C-alpha cells in the first residue's frame, strides 16, 4: 500500500511550504500509468492528513490518461494501463509518452481571518 | 473560503507544481553520487516473497568468491532471518526493517550504506521487501534493477504487475529445475514479459541447482567492469 507513503510525501512537501496557513484544498495530478491508485489515495487521505497542515482539506485529483507510441507502426494512442495493444496494428511494443505524472499541482490556502469562527455573545 | 469565519474573500490558490516523490528522488540522486564517488555498483533486487532472492544472493556471494567484494542491504518488514543467512554466507550485511512499510526508500538505503561502508570497486545488492507493487516506484540510487520471479508463480506475472516488470533492466526466472513439475510455459512468460518490457534482459536459472547461474554471474561481473 504505497499510497500511504505517497500521501505522507504530499503532506511533508506542503507542510514545508505552507507555514501556518490553513490548507482547504489539495490538488494532485496522478496519471493513469503512474502506478499509484487515485482511489486508494482518496481512501487514505483523511487518515494520513489528521493532525497535519492538511487536516480537513478537500482532495481534488486529476487523472490524466496515458498516451503511448506504438514502436512498430508509430501510431499514438490512449492507454489506461501499461498492458496495451496498438489499435492500429495490434503490436504490444509501446513507449509511454505520458500518464506517469505524480505531482502536487496546487493548494488553496486560507489565511486566518480577523473574525473568530464563533463570535462571543454576552447573555 | 476563509478557515476562520467562512467568508469568501481570503482563499488563495498557491501553485506548487512539485513532484510527489521529489524528496525520495533527491535522496536517490545523492545515493547515486555517493556510490559513484566510491566506485560501488548498486543493484536493486525486487520480487514477490518466496521467489528466491535470498537463495540467489547466497549463491551469488559463493560464486563470486570475493571478486568483486559483495555486501548486502536486506529489506524486510520484520526479522533479521535473511541477514543472518547472508552473514552465514560470509558477506557484510545491514538489515533494514521497514515495519509497516512495504518498500525500501532512498532514505533507508542512505542510512544502510553509511553503516555498510562498502569498499571501493565492490558490489552492493539491495534486497528489497518482497512485493511486486510498491518497490517499483521508489528509486534508491541503484544502477541496475533486477526483478526475480520463479516458475512456481505463474507465467502471467508480468501482466499482473506491469509496473514492476516495466521497471526492470533484467528479469531473472528462477527455480527452472522445477519446470517438469509445474504448469509453467516459458514461451508464454516471455511473450507476457515482452508486452510490458521488451527491452529487459532475461536469465533463466536455478539458484539451488545451479543451471544458468553462470550467465547471471557473468552479467554481474560485466556490470562491475
């Protein structure tokens, strides 16, 4: 279950750059050919995020499809996994052009506001 | 939205555009430089549990006979059984227990290399945690990646674990002495391997029986030269 390690890396990288700001959204890019399962990341995110700068943040994941190049006929096609067959010539010999992305795109930060979350009331 | 009162004014998008594994990859690069400075060849051995990594290592240590010198980083979730086997084969070894972790990362290997202090012009084998999924993602700073699989595991393994087989420079097909007793078609295995990694070398051997081991030993010596 390397997705837990992946989220720990994400949290560490964000913590190193966020200071005290509260993170409300985390945007990741996890390519279909990256070897990381986006659903597993979603599943563990809240657990790993607990007690860190991204606790309570909403997770948004882009999952770009893979693009591969057929080494036999040079056709370019879309791939959902590393096990492929060229739709043009049937060859399995392929070179991955993209789809291995594993990036932190951005975070949404909300600096502390002057108004307290719950305004005090006198009876 | 503001984290304190819910007002909509304050939320700011901060672009990071950072690789998730940047920290591991930086450490791996540092390992690579550390190894290059000492002229040490590092080989990452990956496989499922029980494919014969440790047995192949014991055999390799014996066959190389100290030329070149070999040391080993043993990765397992728990126990030091494998490290004891390697030590008994007459080899320097450092055990890394990953606990709940399912793979070695570059930081763990950096610590192990410091402890191991491999001599110049030697070979360090890193026996990764037995797992055909997670170790494929983590660069350790090694020069070569070897995936070991065995004829008892089924010929469809490359298709089931394409990331691992795609990451290999060389695939070792172990336990070939058992071929008469199991339903494993080598040609089908090769076809499946070709589908995910036509560039990988393939060595068929029996680490216990010895058939084919000389090809593996020649490959390691060739890498070392």
